[in-house]
C-alpha cells in the first residue's frame, strides 16, 4: 500500500489478499501453474529515467516466491482438458497483461475451452446461494447474519456462560435421498471441474474465536456488514487410533459416553478453575516454569483428559508453559456460548472473504486498488534515506509518504539476514466426513497429536458445502503444521493416510461401512513461507518509512496479524483511532445533498445559476477537446 497525506493506493498482483487469498477450483489451477513457472523476466518499462542524481532505488520482487514444493494428485479420474467449468467467463488475456505495450480493444476473447482466467471474479450466483430461491426465508438457521447476531452488545457481555450448551449449531439431519445420491453417484474429476465455481479454496486455514481480536475488529469497524458467518459445529481429536468428539460445554461433558463419571467431575472441576485461574495463583505458582502438559499431570487428570485439554481445548504445543496453557484454556471457555456450542466461527465463502471486506470498506471512503499493476522499485532519497516515491511496472512514478509492503515483495538482497521458517499445507477434496453424524453439514476442527518428540501437532479443518467452499456431496479439508521435513507432502502424507483412503478406485466390498475411511478425490501439497516474528532490523537497507507486513503464520487464530496491522497504523497515524466505526449508509451526507451555502440568505440565486452553467460549459468543452485528441 502506498500512502500519501490524502489517499491510499493499493497495488499488487493479480488477486486480493496475497497468501491470504481464496480461489475457485479453476482459479487455483491458474495459481498452481503460475507458482510452478520458473522466473521469467517480463517486459517492464525502464525506471532509470525517473531516478535523479541524489536518489537510489530498491528493487522489488514481481513474482511471489514464498510458495514451494507444489505437488498435485487426482484420485477421482484422469484430468480431461476438454471439460469446461460451468458458467466460466472467457477473458481476453491481453486485458490481464502488465506490460507497457498498448492493449488492442478489438482483440476478441479466446474461444477455446478451458478454465476461466478470471480467478478472482465473484460467483454470480453468490447472492442467490446466500438467500436461497425464496429469499432470506430459506436461510440456514445456523447462519450468523451480522445485523441480527454479530454485534457489540453480544460480544461485550461479561456474563457469557462458560460451560453452557447451545442448540444453534445444529443444522438438522440430512435427507436419505442425499446419502443415496452420494453412494450411487461417485464424484469424479470432471464433476469437480464443472462445479469449480462452487469451490472457494483458501491458501491458509484458520478459524475465528467468537471473542477474538478479529471478530471484535469486524464489529467495531462495521466491516462485519460485508460478510456472514457460520458456527463451527464440533471439535474432534485423534486419540488411540480413532477420531472422537471433544465435549466442550457442560451439557456435552455430562452427555459424553467417552468419559467415566469420575472423569466428568475431574474435567468440570479443572475447567472451572481455568475460567478464573488468576484468582487462584497458589494452585499454579509453583509450576510456572514447568510445561502445561506436566501441570496437567500434577492436577491428576487422566491421560484421556490430558489429551483433550492439551490438543483440543488449549490447542498449545507440548513445550508451552503453564501460564500460556491456562490462558489459552480460559480464552477457549470465554468464547463458548457466544454464538453457538463451540467458540469458533467461519466466514461464508472462505477466509479469503475477509481481506476483500476490508478492501470494500476502504474503497467506499476513497481507497484505490490496482490489480495486475505491480511495483518495480522504491525510490529513496540519498540524503534523508526516506522513501519518497515508487515506480510501477509501467514506468510511472508515484510520490508517497509511506509504503506498507508485504514480505514477499522484498528482494533477496534486502532479506539477506532473514532466516525464514516454512509452513506445510495440504488441501483435500473428499467424498464424506471423517466422522459420520446425523447431519452431513458438519464443520469440524480436528487435532492430530505429534507422533514423536520434536514434531508438531497437525490441525485439520473440514468444511461442508453449506460454508460455500465446496460443491455438494464433497468436503474441503485443510491440513496445516509447521514444517519439520523437506516438503509438505513428507510432513502431512502420514496423517492423510491415517484419516483417508487415497486409492484411485472406491472400495466396493467393505465389510463395515462405518469403518470405511473417506476417500480423497483430489489433493494439493505445498510449502508456504512463514515470515511472522521477523525483527524489523533484519531487513537490510530499508528506509524508516517503509513498513513490512508478514504473511500467514501456522497458528490457529489471527491475533498476530491484527496486532501487527494496529502497530503499523499507530506508527503512521499516532493520533488516529485504528479502524473507527464506519457510518451507516443512511447517515452519509453526499456533496450533492448539501444545501447551497448562503444562496437563499444572500438573495442572489441568479449568480449561483450563472456559476453552475459556466462550470457545465467548461466541463463540456474539456470533454470535446479530449474526444478530439483521442480521434487524432
């Protein structure tokens, strides 16, 4: 983002959000192809003519180099290039170019079949899918609309029940006809391509705590009006070779068949202590230096309860200290019952909707965004060592006071002293849920504990079609963990084989259908750079008025990104409020609606009309001159 004293200008690559973006299935294929390409120097305008003698330039990366080790597998049939996405738009490739050559508007769009290149277009059926054929009356009862539920009044309530059951997460049982259709009509790769616009596939996988920093920011800034949410219906864990549902609320604990009566009482007592652990310092003061897992053993929790609390409630690593574990458990409990039976929310159409929501709000108040319009370099004044301008890929110089840039745009020379970590990611399309239930519209969070010391637990999120992220009769599964091996496939494939079947053909003769694992239809593995936690001083030669944003981190929430954005904003505008509440549309007064100043009081309406007519004539003359210049 390039910022002047009056307006901000957002310039970037071909889509919103960078590594936070989401794509349709065909858009993801384009993203995969682009990231597999070797570095090819594209034709850009020369920037040397715009650099004066007392200035120097810092070159930027035009290509995203944060994605590595991409591997794609299809287990539902061969890829057919003749299959076309339903409702795909054919876009003229010349319109997407960033070269300086003139675009000929007479060139027609290509007529050959294939996925659409417009991977960041909105789904034209989006509004109909939200409200259903009959409007809002057919809305999902599990859907959270901001005007009704997501409000300051709800989240600011201090008396939110810590362990109280909520029935709002139940989506109701699925019809037998749907189950028969799943069994009789296997989903193939051709079906996935045809229904590609039904998919909204995130590059990162995160959920939102119902009382987390991001939800509070969405409510405070009124950005929540641009999106809708669903409540996560269940929290799962992998324990003793099988998947189990974790009891969260008081009702879940006492209704659980996995816990004995003694375990239920121990668990309730411990969770009650965690809800206000600050008031009982004497119970953990001697264990501050020990790990949270050791503290759980001291509290005499059974191995089953230790597993539930460590991996599915606190969601911390085995090396986390006691205070961090207690704080995470308390945060989990405070978010319970706020909007549903679990503490997590998920935005419809994927996490990639959230960057676009903030972009929409910014655009309403004058922000400008230029896609397919990247930057070549930063122009730095040699005397003050301040960035005073940027030069884009078309050779245009844009003056600025500040530059906020994502880490992936910085060159290897600037990042010479930076030591990056990696995130292992896998995206799967499966034919059914990992744990059968009465309803086939379950949104699940599953934690798979590490198999050995030094490894990390793997977070698995499973999304159903009602989240608008996948087609019917399929599930979209995300796997995430910090990288410990060379490739993401090496990190995550053992877990995929535990939870799913990766055969190319479905198992027809199964002795017990309940024991049959879901089948993977399509899989993508890749590594993503983890630039979180990088010290600003590690970047070489960056001016003070250039601020760097990190990419996604492997943690479950979004607090780090929100905190970083607030810190940068406070540095740029120390006297301004971060994301203040935006006015409601009915409260906005436009210039055309303002009464004329002193026109009625001065008694000179004729002069006002004369001035208006003169201005109109001037505008018409300017338009005619511009038309003549174009014709010449």
